[in-house]
C-alpha cells in the first residue's frame, strides 16, 4: 500500500483592497445578485457572478421551491444561463457571496458538491481553468481552478 496526498492552494485575501480590480468587481456583483435570490425556505440568499472570456458578466441567485429539490443554487443558475446565452464562450471566473438575516456571511461561501461538478465540466468545456472566488466579509478565498475543489472527480468525457 502507498499513500497519495492531494494538496490545493488557496489564495486568501484579507480585504478587497488586496484583490485585483477584476476579482473585487466580480465579488461586488455576486453580492448584488444575492438581492435577487428567492429563498423563503432557507433564508440563505446566495449570489454568483460569472465572468466570461468575451467580457460579459452573468449573475445568478438561488431559486428555491416548495418541492425542495426542484430549487437551484446560485452558481448553477448563473453557469447554466451563461451556457444557454453564450454556448461557445469560456468561463474565466466565478464569484460567490451570500447573506442571511440581512448580513453578508463573514466567512467564505463554498460551493456545494453539485455546483463543483458543474464548474468542472464548464472548465473542461472551455479548456481553461476557472478562477473560483469565494467571498466572505472577513476574507475572500480563491482557487485558480475548479478542479482544485473537486480533485477526484467523475468525468464521463475522460473514458
Ligand atoms: N445554495 C447555493 O445557492 N449555492 C451553494 O453552493 C450551496 C447552497 C443555496 C441552496 C439553497 O437555496 C440555500 O443555499 C440553502 O442551502
């Protein structure tokens, strides 16, 4: 038996002034998008902003439903809309933010497993890494590739 170790690198920003203008603009847009969330069941309003290679920014928010699994996360709402509107344009980066009880989350908001899987497929489709910017009020954490968030991934296209 041998052991394999998987390491990921997180860029950690203590304030928006440490971030690039592009990242901090995307975080602002994700925060704004939380206002459009429909989250009467969880009261957890998530916003996502997707920057495309052609400069377009697509935003999304979580949309819940009384039949709970029918709802959709902010990240997938934004990514699927980006794919529907610009099918052949690669995704450069995605920012995620959330608020609950009128307060933005202090810690970074990490995407759920299903959203990671969708980000990864977008990354492979666009043939370039997607920068994932996970915003919190206290700090913002960034991975340079969606693959870092889902290292041992299922990938039907590989077969
Ligand atoms: N949610 C997202 O929008 N993104 C995630 O990555 C995790 C969770 C939403 C789903 C649900 O509407 C609410 O947050 C509470 O789980």
